[in-house]
């Protein structure tokens, strides 16, 4: 695992949200079809999503994480996986799928980041981004874990390189939108309690699985985008 410029992530939520199993399996099912071949996972953190997606069909998987302490906690699921202390700037080669899950909002120049991602895709490759939605929900929790922004579908679309064909751009988790709004307006918490995360995951995410279909991707606390390089 090679070294990259020194970086330390100051968020403390990774282990807490690792317990949000229903949510993770929900969005996993939304993106599974687009993951194949050689995969680059950007901002792998402690490897929760690396393990979550390990059962999908692919040839190789590189999990990159700029924080060496976090990367050291990534337990690689198989011989097809490897990890590297790096950002996409330090990565060579090309990939069939590049994945950003709760990462892009941490990157100051997100437009430049997606240009680099495009340049690392093979022709016909997939770019997948899952990020928190709606600037009006930006609150103490976002600031505490280093978010630069939350997205709308329009603001996400605006930063994706024009050479990428949009396949899907939807909001997910309409139930979680209510919980996020309550935390932003009422609780104003910089760090959700475990019971809040578990209530959202066990009750509201189940509601979202049904209601998101009814709203047809127009309501939700997260935005999911999938693009193809033509």
C-alpha cells in the first residue's frame, strides 16, 4: 500500500453509519448492475462499502483512501481487492467503474475531481456518485464532518463533464429527508446519536423503499447519479 501526501480525516461518523445496514443494501441494489470489470472506489474510508460490494461481479477492485490511518483499517475481502493511500490524482490506469459513495461532498473542487475521474474511465465505463442532497439541509453535522456542500440534481448535473452520458440522476430516501430536516431545524445536532441512526435505518429506510417509487426519484435526502463515458 503506497503512500500519498499526508491527509487526516477528522469526521467521526464512519463507524456509526456502518450500522445503517438497510440503507447500505438499499443503495447497493440501485448500483449493482453498473459495477463490473476493473473498479476504482474513491474515498474508501474504513472499507465498509468495500466489504458491502464485495459479492458483486467484477475483475479487480482498488480502494483508495488518502487518510493512512483509515486505510489501515480496510480489511480486504479477497485477492481481487487491493488498497492504496492515495487520491485519484495519484492513480494510474483506466477503469470500467469509478465509484464515489459519500465522498464528493468532501472534495473542495468537485468539478476538477470528476474531470479526473472521466480521464480514468475506459470507453463505455461507468461513473457512480451517491451524495447528500439539498443545500437547505446543510447543518452542524455537515460542517463537523467536512462537507463542502450538499447537492441538488441540477448542481450535480452541472459539474459532470459534458462527455458523460447521464443514465440516471435521482433522489433517494424520502423517509430520511424528514429525519434530516428534523435534525437540521429542531435538534441541530453536530453528531447524531446511535438511536437516531438506527431508527432511520430500521424504520424510515423501509418506508423509503416503497415511497421512493411513488415519488419517482423526485424526493429524498440523497442524490444518486450514474453516467457512462461514450
